[in-house]
C-alpha cells in the first residue's frame, strides 16, 4: 500500500500522469459530446489536461480534498452526480477519495501508463477522466476512488 501511494504521488508531482498519456479521454460513445474546441473553451488548461488528456493534478491542491459538507460531487464536464459526500473519506493521499461511486455514474478501464497497472475511472456520460480506483480503501467496499478535484464540482445539500 505504501509503495502504491508513493508511486502515485511521485507520478503526480513529476507530471508523469500527463506526460505518459496520448490517447486522451475515454474512447467510446457518450451521451454528452463536445468538440475539442468546445472542451477547451469551457475548461481551464489544467482541467482540460486532466479531464480530456488523462493528466493528474498535484496532490493537496484541490479545495475539494477538504470539503466536508453534506452534498454531491458532480462531473465538471456534464454535471452528472458521481459521488455522495457520505462516501468520501480522508485517504491522506492529497486527492478527494471515496469508497463508492453513485450507481451507473462511472466506467473503468485498465491504465498501464506508469510502473503498475491501475484502474482508471471516467464519467460514463461524457468520458471525462476522473482518476483511479485502488484496492486499499475502507470497508464496506475496500476501494479507494482517488479523484482529481478539478474533474468535480460540489453541490451542498
């Protein structure tokens, strides 16, 4: 577990998450589609790099990492509700972490861009990259959805 946290943090700090990706956002047919120009117009450069090019924001930079109010975390690309606040926990990694996503909110695929194979997750409605899922989270799922804060918006209850 410690090795995984180290590799994930080192990759983000060194920028490997963005540098090793060339495929961009998840491939497939999605309900919400936009041209590259439309995505660039609606997102900041960092949001675009993370959400459309599968990059990673630096750890401990998202204000959503410290968000503790009741509410729902939505996809920044299409406003789909993704994660409920009651499923959020402090993983100590520096990224918003959840032990469960909303039903039918995310899709996954293997990510072999670093030294290990990880499970990448993206929004099922627009294909935007969210982050990765690891097997070192709390019960009842044992999963840690390690999500880039720039891929999310928060709506308080």
